C-alpha cells in the first residue's frame, strides 16, 4: 500500500503541470456543486436540512469521504449567527480498481446532507449559509490538483408564526420515511456482517409484544407431541423454525422481484381473521375432532407421524403473527431487497432474520417436547394446548370485535378451559390427586378471568384529536409541533402501544407541548385514511410521526411498530 501511494504521488507530481494547464485552459471544472435548503425561509426554533449536490464530470471520479481515500472529499459549512449545523453526512463510497487497489470514490452525482436548527432567540433578517467543498479529481490513473468549490445560499430568518414552505422536495425526499436507516446501513455493510446484523436483529425481535401470545402456544403444542428421542425433538423444533423462516423468505423474494412493499397486508384485518381461523382449526385438532396429516413423503421420513406437518403450520402462522411487531425491520429490509432486484438475495436475507427470531423458539420448542407426559396426562395436556390456541385466537380477534364482546373474549376462554379441565376432563379425574389439582385449577381460572374482565382505568392515556390536513396547517401557523398517530382497532401492536406506552405519565408529560392528532385506519378503504397514508408515506400500523413547528416531519423521530415508554420519550425529545 505504501508503494502504491508513492507511485500515485510521483504520478501526481509528474502530471501536475499538464493538469494545471488543462485546468487553466478550460472553463469547466471537474466537480460542479450547488447548495439547497429544505425550506423557503428559516424561523426561530425550527429545524431544517441542508444539502450539497455535486456532479463529477463524466469519465472522472473524486476521492470519497473515507479513511482509505488518498484525498478525501470534505465539506466545510459556515453557518450565520443564530443558526447551527450538525456535521455533514456523506454518501456511501463506490470502490473502483486503480492499479490493483480498490479505492473509495464518488462518480456521477452525489449528495451530502446536514441537519440545521435556528436558535429560538435568532433575530429576523437576511442571512447567508456558506460552504466549501474540497475535492481531488482523477481520470483513470491520472489525478489533477485539488479543487475548492465555494458555495452559498441566501435565505431569511422570518418572525415566529410566519408560514414556511418545503422546498427541493426531490432532493430531501430520500432522507425521510421509516426504515431508511436500516436500508442505508445494510447498503454499506459487507455481506458477512450484513447477515450477522440481521440475525442479531431477529434475536431482539423474538422478545417483542406480538410474540408473547405464541409462547404458551409453543409450549402447549410441543409438549403434546410425546417425543423423548432427541433426533425427533430436534426435527420438530427445526421444522417449526423453518415454517417461520419460509414466511419471511418468500416475503423477501417477492419484494425483490416486484420492487414493491406490502408490509401493510401482513397487518390487514383479513390476515388477522385468517390467523384466528387457523388457530381455531389447530385447537379443534387438539380436541380430537380430526388429526393433521403430513404429506406422505414427509410421513415416510418422519416414521409416519403427523407432528412434522403441525410444526410446519405452527411456524408459518408464527411468521404472520409476529409481522406487526417486526414492522420497522421488515419495512427497511423490504426497501433494501427491492432495490437489489435479486429474489435469491431477498430470500437469503429474510431467512437469516427469521432464524434469529426462531432461535429462542427452537430452544423453547425442544424443551417443551422433552417434557415427560406419560399415560392419561397426555390427553389432558393436549386439550389444555387446545384452549391455549383458542385463547391466542381470541387475542387476535379482540380488536375486531365490538368493545362489549371483545372485553370478555379472552376471559370466557379462560373460564371455559379452566372449568372443563378442572371438573369435567376424565383423564384428570382418574386419580384423587389429579382431581384435587383440577378443581384448584378451575377455581384459579375463574379468578384470573374476573381480573381480566374488569376494565382497567387509563387515566394518563394521551388525548388525541381527529386528523385532517387543515389542523396540521393550523398548528404550523401557530408555530406548534405536531404528533400524528396512525392506528387501527384490528392492529395488535397498536393496542400494545396504547396500553403500555401512551398510558405512561412520563410520555404524557413529554408530549404535553405537541398538538396530537390521530388517523383511525380501521377502515382502510376510507379515502381520508388513504390520503393521509400517502402523504406521510405510512406503510403499516402503528406509525407515529413528528412534525416540527415549521410543518416539516422529523424523519429520524418516526416510530414504526411498538416501542416502550422510554424509547417513545427519546423520539419525542428529539422532535422538540
């Protein structure tokens, strides 16, 4: 590498005169650039964005802002009094081969961004933002003397309450919307680290709220398989995780093929009803109404038993069940694989993500399958698993049911299951000890159902007003920040957000300075809902967006999916 740098240095020195003559004799610079602002005027207390878009002359390249570049590109911004600007964010470099070494460069058009903020006490008046872009251009193995491009943009600091309009939307559109952080991170990460990152994200997603209902179902289902052989237990657990992985892998392959994102479909009320129907069907099989049979080629490899088919179906269901809680990652990953256009890579990336989600479940399923369940107890445990499946179905149907019915859906399942197992199941009544434990279980189930059925006071829940475009415009005119919550009654993660996050007094205190509006997307065919979703590029529910006092969204604060109170407060604070 040192020898290579020496060769480049000699090459630059030997060609300097020729290059300088060429530069003097031509009015065209290798790099041309222009600076843009995201708003037509600045306003005290507002945030804004700055962009420098550069274009490298065809056939040339410049050193990227990268530690491996021989002459890294550098943007120096000088902000006027009352305005502060964060460090520039440079685009990802492209690596090209120069004399056998891969060097990071920019070719064609590139854009550098910086976040800015106007001091709340800034005085109104005309201001100018200045910048210098230092670059060195090369053509093949021949490099030219460094260039400095002086840039400036004039604007005005307006008085508070002055209307502000977004400008240069085509330039700043690429930096807004949920999931872009993951997309850009994946784009600049080597394949091996990319797979490791997705596996780690999957492990974290395994502990999100949408996964909770499937934990007892997993234990109940696999504990009824009555398997003691290690190979068989591992096979069932592996097939369970395979079903989960197939759900997401197919999703990734289709996203890469079509270039479209359809994460919202995974949260559709029709999908929710479908999940509940399959859970009920599995529950009925546990009660002995019928038995799931695997295809013959699977049965022949699995000693003729049907547990493999059930494990695969359970895994497929789990993939859909967990979809609402993995929204931020799935949407970002879908955007990335859609840009790749490779179904095979889309399949592989989603497969690794699903393996991360499935790893804890693999251990849970294997442990449950090894539980000793001899004799008549097997019948009782299998029926208990059936009631667990019915409870999970009630959990997913609750948001779709009328409030009076939905409130009691799960308690009814608990009461019926507890009383049946405690007082009517013959396999439990066969022994005196079992009968006593059964009665105790039945009474406990009755007590649990009462607790679940009692309405819970939600004194600190955030108060929301109905959304309309005019109320957001009015808030901007009043110089007030805005929160908009996109939610739906059929959305399980929305319910978690309402009950666990928006009910926190600390969240209510943090959000006190915001005008809060809610888009109820329960009826997805509502034109007003569709219009709002298009306007703010909302791909799924729940989504919470934050708009600053000038009417511009703070993209980095956007919430997609469930977050706890601590994370929500961080997002709120970042939008103030």
